[in-house]
């Protein structure tokens, strides 16, 4: 510092968006990216059917948990109806509030369409599962294929809207130069794909049945998405070199003056590289593919961390006072409790669906086709968790 | 067109030239993130503040009176005077620099179009206000303001900020900070009235007035006289207050930092 300036007195405010925001952005990205991974299978690609089964489970559960996390990030959650009473077409957040419910309902409807097919076989059962199946399937008609295809395409269209709005909402904020870049949109999407691919790998390990096509598909998806993310980051930096771009300038300033930011960048780069190499290694060495679930975990970690850095860490960079805000995540509901709570809710939702819905039999799968065997999936799922 | 607006034409033009290099961003912002029409307030007026830094003694009388007048929560401020130690480039001596900060009641306020429920809006007299009954506490506006002029009020759980004390202006009173300013550094008034003190001072000191972060294109309407260039943007400063360590060598936290 050539011109010595010492800040003696300045207010320093806590962050305004809590970890709930990270949970929302993480869950919603998993939801739309999982839908994209389910799309080829839903539209009929044979080698993607198994992938689509896992991806639909991921998409449906994250799409339900995401809005809950979003609501929790409001300081006045009970006033959420104001969004609909005072629609504001010039605000990205308002536009998002209008796009979110149709997207969530479309995903639920899509899951219902593909899951009611294997559920039909349970209608004859006399137990609780049979009762639920009779209620949920709404008649014994076969799901028409055109309906699945049409709804899948419509939901895909809605998912593009969600991807664009979640990115734009943050990218237009000039007050935080690090967010103020169009490259944030593709960044959210590609890291979302990394996470969704990882989620499918993980689900296929713990919820089975394991499927060689799924492992291969997802290893490709995750490595391609990781390379794409690196490309996006590179473009962002290159743009910063040619255009007077305050986003890159702000990033460089942060990294130069803060050890934490240097560690964070190094960690992101390291994990990303390891992830890509891991995928390629497993693609090359087929016998080792049983380890894909580890790649899945790392992928989920990277997708989550990307959002934590963008949404939380960036808020610690002061807007007009010196230094950085020392943000420590509290234990309360606006801290770790919120993070753990969202994940807990998500896992509970997966377990409930696993228990009540023979989702493995969807899209021509086999597991749900035997109505006489007692399919105690919850126990099976729980056992392989450990 | 008032003088103050003309002052920023150059800056705006420069900003526009820069933005045109990122066409995608510009398109997105023009289509959606646009300023909505202003509502309420006196359309004939344009309130603004001029702060004569040469007269500010850093006594924080404005900070305290604002806090009392507007019932802000502990540790959060609608206005506060930042204090810096700076070296004098000519003599090399250290001196103290005071910078009163508050909402700039920008002419192009980024906090307004982001609000998803139109709780934050700009009056026709230029004052930016929050309807606390409507605000959902999403804090989007807090993120959008480049000046940290907004915060979430812990008591109301809604967005809070300086309003130029509209309630006092309407009653024919001066804002609490202006009223209490010991050195008479804060001048508020109507820029549309050529006879107002602020209009005369803007005319007189035209070339010397500065605003904060002009490159953001927000067109702030709090003008500083006697401004040190180093503080127009986020100052490259050593944050001494946050670097005081206790006996256990842990950073001593600001006593209200938990809020
Ligand atoms: S200073 Fe901040 S809060 Fe005030 S009008 Fe400008 S952007 Fe809005
Ligand atoms: S916190 Fe309130 S005033 Fe600010 S953007 Fe959200 S709803 Fe609007």
C-alpha cells in the first residue's frame, strides 16, 4: 500500500443471504440438471433408461426441497404471497418466483407419469402399499408415451427458464462486482451438471441396481461438465484481460490480499482436476468402476462448494470498507442447522419415495415388476448406506 | 435538466461505452433490470444532499441523532461517519479524514428494480424508500446497493435505509442528521429550485463536487465537497479496527458484529 490509509471506524454488516441461499441454488441446480440427464431416457434412448430412473428420483426430490430452502432465506417467510400479489416483471427474483412453481409441479407430474407405470402392478396388493398405489395411480390406464414425451419436453423448456433466472438474478448485481458477470450463468449450469452426474452415480451405488451404462454415461457427463466449467472460468478470466471487467479485477484483488481466497481457489482447481482425472481413469479402467460413487461424492462436493464460494464467500468481500468480513457459520437455523436440515429433509424424502414407489421398475426397469415379492426397499437402501 | 444531472453525463457516457463491449449483459439489463416509474412524493422537487467535508469534525452527532430518530437496531446505521488515518501527500504527516456515509438516493438506483414485490421504490422527488409492510425481507436490495446503505433491520426483519427523513421533510423539518450537524457540513435541499442553498452551492463548486463510485452508473445524489480521491471507490486501506488482537491472539470482535 503506497498511500498509507488506515481505517479507524467503519460499520461492518453481517451477510444478508444466509447458507439457505446456497442450499436453494444447489438443490435447484441439481433439479434442473438431473432432469437434463433423465431426458434422453425419457425420450426413448435405450442406454439412458437406467440413468433416467436415478435422475428422476434426484430431480423430483431436489425440486421439492429447493423451494423450502428458498422460503427459509426470506426474513419474512410468511409474506411469500406478496410475490404473487405484487408481480414485478422487471425484477429477476419476481420472474423466478413465477417460474418456480410450474417447474416444480411439472417435475412432480413427470415423476408421477413414469412411476405410476410400475405402481400399477401394486394395485392388487391388499397391504398399505397397495392402497397407496390405488390412490396414486388414479386408475389402471397405461401411461401414454406421447404424454411422457410431451411433458418431458415441456419440463425441459421450463428448466431452461430456471437455469437462466437463477444465473441472471445473481449476475446482474452490480453492487457485488464478483457476481456481475454473464459467465455466472453457464458456470451455474455446468457445475449443476457436475453435481447431478455425481448424484446419479451415488444413487446408483446406494439405491441400486447397479448399471454399467449409467456409470459410463455419468463418468462422461461429469468429466465433460468439469472441462466445460474450466472453459467457462477461462473465458471469464480472458474477458477480464481484454475488457475492463470489474468482476475479474475484484477477484484478483481478493485473491491477492487474502490467504483464504488463495486456498479456496487452489482447492477448487485441485478438486476439479482430480475429479476430471478420476472420471477419465474409471472410463479407461472398466474393472475399477465400482469406485464411481466416490467420484459422485466428489462431484457433489464440488457443485456445492462452487455455490458456497460464489454466494457466501463473495459476501465477505466488503463493498466500500477495507478488509474482509470474518464470517463464521453459526449453529442456528440461519447457519449449519439450515444446511443439515435441508440435507436431512432431502434424504428423508428419498427414503419415503423409495419405500412407497417402485421407481426401479419405471421406464422398462425390472425391479418393480414382481408384485408378490415384498419389496422392502427401505431396509435394502438403509443397509447399503452403511 | 439540472446541473447535477449534467455533471454525470460524462461519467454515464463512459460507462455506456464500457458496457457496450459486453452486449449480452446490456441486453439482459435493458430488458428486465430497468427502473420502474417513480411514485409518490412531490414531482416538482428533486431532493439531494451536499456534504462539505471541510466542515465535518467527525463528532458522530448525525450518527447518534439518526439512530434515535429512526430507531435503528444496535450496530446498524442509516448514516455513519467513517474515519480514516491518511498521510498527507505533501507533508507526509498523518491526518484524519471523515467520510459521512448514507443512502445516495441515486438517480439510477440499482436497489429499486431488483425488489421482487415493489416494496423498495423511488418517489418522484428522488427519495428512495422502503414499504416495510410489503417487504418480504429477501435482502436482494441489500446485495444490489453498492454503498452498503441498506441492511436488514433485526427488529422488523425488513430492509431499512436512510429516507432523508421524509417524515420530517413533510412536516417542514430538516432531517435529524442535518439538524444536529455541529459543523453545518450537511446541506439538504431541492435541486430543482435554483434559489435553494444546495443549488447555489452546486453551481458554485460545480467542478469540485465528487460522488461515490461514479463508474457504477448509479448517479448518486449525495455530493461531497473537499473529497479525497482515494475514498471515491473502496479505499485501499488497512482495516485497523478489525486487526486488534486480544491476549489469546484472537481477533477482538466488534461488539455488535453478531447482529
Ligand atoms: S445508495 Fe444504495 S440504497 Fe441508496 S438509492 Fe443508491 S443503491 Fe439504493
Ligand atoms: S428486502 Fe424488501 S425491499 Fe429489499 S428487495 Fe427484498 S422485498 Fe424488496
